[in-house]
């Protein structure tokens, strides 16, 4: 990673963590709190609705970060980023890309399709592109497209997660790729971040742990459900979107759906309930990773990052004794 664009990102963090962009959860408050706490904050452009709101959000984030830097000149303030769903099913993505490129957003996280157009648009001004992958096949396609790094969405991650063990996934991709890797899946504590680095990754990628922060857009009931859940309360199924994902079982039950029906669903087949009456994925059916059992409270982002940094340093000290 020496002298790579991603190494520049890592130098601008207190602990090598990227906050994953979460649909209906990551907003301006969460992103600003993450960046000012010294980790990279990101959000899906689709959270800014309608599309004209995206310019408002980007301007707000930039202004708030600039103001914080002015008032706290010695603090590490990390860059921010956006997530683009680069897929024909998202008619907004090219317009969102142009808005973000106009603002010279530092970091892009792309998913579901090769991000060639994103790379062509943002590399000229120094923008960095990381791509979500769940297996070696998708990794090779992203590398061929020229991405700056890979986000390995391993087994147990929240939302549309993969099925491969994180150790196996890292080792398999490291066999043919020596560029930056970012690991996702059940990372909740500072020692987990250190474990990702020990595996040969450059960043840890945290989503679920940031849902239970005071700056998150997630409703209180969602946050409470995560705090009260264990890994056994997570169901992995393609039932709701046609693509397998991890969801909170309690939210499925609360929506009046039999969990056994959800577990029996096969990939490629989405929910068959009446489209107008069925619960909305992400809004009513809540995503979360298997790491929920390690989360026992809701707290401000700054407190969480400080806690993780202390855990990270303590774990390093134990290993070097």
C-alpha cells in the first residue's frame, strides 16, 4: 500500500476504519461525526432525496468539516465519501456521480457493477474508488476496471453480505492482488480492527456498529433491537430483494412474516407479498450483521471511536508483551 491513494487516506485517520454507507441510516450528522472523530465517514447518495438534496448534503458536510478544522486545528479530521450503486436499476447514479465529481468528493464506494465510468470521471482530480466484492470473480473484474482498492464483504456482514469466511476471502484475493484491501464483517471493537490488519488488510469497514450511535438516522426501535440481539437473531436470505442479505429476525416477525418462509427462499426470488402492502426492505425490515452480539449500548460516535482506539492500542500491547 506504500504511496498508494489509500495510504494517504489511512494517514488521515486516528484508527484505520471506514464507516460503511448504510441506506436510510447514514446522513450528514453521522458522516460529520465520524470524520471529526478521526475515521472516514460515508453515505449512499440515494439517502439524499430528491436528487437535488445531494448538493445540499455535500455542501453541508464540507462546510461543517471546514468549520471544525478551523476550530480544532490540531485534530485529525478524516475525509468523507459517498456510495454509488452503479447499476441500471439505479437511474440516478450517473447524475449523482456528476454532482459528486463537481464537489470533488474524495472517496467513492461502488457496488453491483464494474465502476469504469466512475474511475474515468474522478481519477483525473484525485478521487479514490473502492469497490464492494464478495468473491474472487468480482474482485478480478474490479481490478481490471482500475479500482484503487477492494472492500471484501465477507460472511456475517450486514445487508447484502457474501458467504465466504473473512480469512478465506482475504487469503484467496491476496494470492493475486497486492493492492489495498478493506475488510467487512462483524467488526465491532478495536481488537477486531487490529485483526483485520493482521490478516493483511489496510482498513476495517464498520456498518452495524455505527447504527447504534446517537448521530445515526436509524430509529430508536432499530437501535434497541440491535442492542438486544445476538448472532442467532440474524437471518440470511434473498427473500426481500432477490439478493441474499442479513436481517434482524425480530423486525421480520414484527412485520408479520414467518421467518421459516424467509429462510426457505431461494436466490433470485423476491418476496411475493402484495407490492403495495408488503413491508419495505431497510425501512421496515432492518439489516444488521452477525456482530450484533458484541454491541450492548448506544453512544455518540466520538465516544465509540475513542473506545475503539483504546481497545486497538490495548490489543497491540498485549501482542507485543
